[in-house]
């Protein structure tokens, strides 16, 4: 009888250990996460490329074929739920999605929950607010790669010269070499030095600027050390201006001013467009709406509306605008408007 009770106790202990095993193997925020592919090989890197129909694991080429391509919207890279999950170690049987909700519950990983249209992400029940929400496109669900990868224990990196490439690797691990992948996909490199001029602005005093149309002065004008650099369109086309530096930068190549829209050719470390406001001398407007949402390359051209047609009393005529101002961090690039008809500026 004693042997039987001991055997039963052993079986119960083993069952409890098995039930709790996924939670025992979860890594804390400061621990390195070991992730394995289907062949149980340690995954050292996963690479996604905007506009490319393959993703790459451990630097191997060719990559894993996808029937949809990652894209950028609102400055974030979106990848179809299944491919993003598989690449990061979540198998199909542990990907649950029932519109609009997605749940990833691979044993050994945090349980990640998201929903299309919601900026809330839950990791093991702990809620985080993302700056974007999952999207539904043509019957497919796309997840923001950075947020999901970090929730699953990866760190995410971009090379400022290669903003269309997203690199994921286990948190705490050494950054992997993906030279072979870059050579395979032949991603164009955005020129950061040599062909651009650095931003060389003068100190900006926001008290010298007032508003028109009831809009508040833009946030960038108020930041410590804010500065402004004035330039003509011709000068800009001859030598682009680089705003910011390091991992976060924007390069302004050209400004094409039309009656109802302004088009800006630019490059950015995250493919997000520069903020644009219009100025009538010392009167500055609020941020203008942009019209283009997706990008296939970098540099890219982005369009902005001149007027807020839906807001009575705020209509703006381009010939009254003295400067097209492009804002990044605490830097203001004031491009003289070639269509201005108000005399001296």
C-alpha cells in the first residue's frame, strides 16, 4: 500500500511539472531567450524586408517564401500574422485568430494577444499600449513586427542606411551578421553622408511666431535648442539637407509646390515622413494632412494637402504662404515658397 501511494504521489508531481513547464521556461525581461526553428536549431536572426516576398532565418538564402509582402504604414513595418509568428518560433497550431483577435500561445513563450483596430497588446496578461494597431488587408491580418517580436522575447534593430530591413534576434544575444542576406536582396542604400549637407540652423524663438486660423504653434518650435534653417528649392535640389543623425534621421531632397498639394522627396530611417507646416511670415499653421501612406523604396515622395477643406475659415492659398516648413525633432527646415506672391519675405 505504501508503494502504491508513493507511486501515485510521483505521478501527480510529474503531472504538475508538465502542466507548469511552459511557465517555467518563460524568460524574464533581463534573460536571454533561446528560440529554435522546426529542426530545433537555435535561431540567431530573422530578417524581414519591406516589399520582399521572402523572410530570412539565420542568414540563409534564399529565404522562406511568402504569398504577401511586408509593408510600412504609420512608420511601422507590418507582416502577415502567420509568417511573422512562424519566423519568430510560433508554430501554426499555436496561432489562434478569430476576427478581429489574434492569440499566440507557443509553449516556452509569453502568451501574446492583439486585435485588429486596437492598440492594446497583452503579454502574459500584462497590457501595453502600442503606437499602431494590427491591420486587416484583403482578408489578411497584418501585425506590427516590432511590437510582436519584442513581446516574444526578441530585440529589433534597423540599420539607418537600410531602413527597409527589419532585423530580429533573441534578446541579450550579440547582434548577428546579415551581410549575406543584404547581398542577396540587393537593397539600395540611402546615402547618409557625402551627398548631403548637415542641418545648420539658427536658434529659434517660438515667441517670435504667432498662429493663424486658431491653430496651436507646432510642438517642435517649443523644444529645447530648437533651430531653424532657411533654404530655397534650388539650393535644396543641388545639395539635400540631412536632419537628425545616427539611427534617427531624415534627408530632404526636393520640395515640389503645387496649388493644392506639396510633394516632398525625402528619406528617413524609419520611412516615416517629415511633419509639414505652412508659414505666412511669422504665422505658422498646424501639421498638414499627408496623402501617401505606403512606400516601395527609400528615398520616397510624400504628398501633403495645402488646405484643410473640411474646416471652415482655415482654407489656405498657396500664394500667401512664405515658407514650407519641415519639422524633425527640434529642427525646422524653412523652404522658401516659389509660388509666393506677397512681395518681400
